């Protein structure tokens, strides 16, 4: 089980830490959408008793920072730094 969901919160956060947290969130989102769904399908196919899991969806946070279509924070910073 992978658990890197959630931003680290230090007394002082740098841009570098924001980028690390963003990368971790992207990995967590990928894991949740691919691995959880695949494993649940496999359990159902094999008849394994399980409780359905709805993993947290961090898509809104990822879009706020990284969306190119909706002018996310990284896109705005890139645009303003030219």
C-alpha cells in the first residue's frame, strides 16, 4: 500500500518543497486511479471478499497547481517569469 497522499507542512516551505509535494501527489493520484481499480477488478474476478474502497481524489489540488488548460499555479509562474 502506498501512502504519500498529503502535502508536508514545515514551518517554512520552499518552492523546491512545493515541487516535491506536487510530484508526490501526482504519484499518489496515479497509484489510486490505476492500482486500486486494477486490484479491485482482480479481487472481483477471483471471488475474493473485499470492502469497496474509494481512495481520496486529489485531482482538484493537482489541477490548481499543474493544469495547463485552466492556468494552474505553475503555468502562471512560468508565464510571469518570461
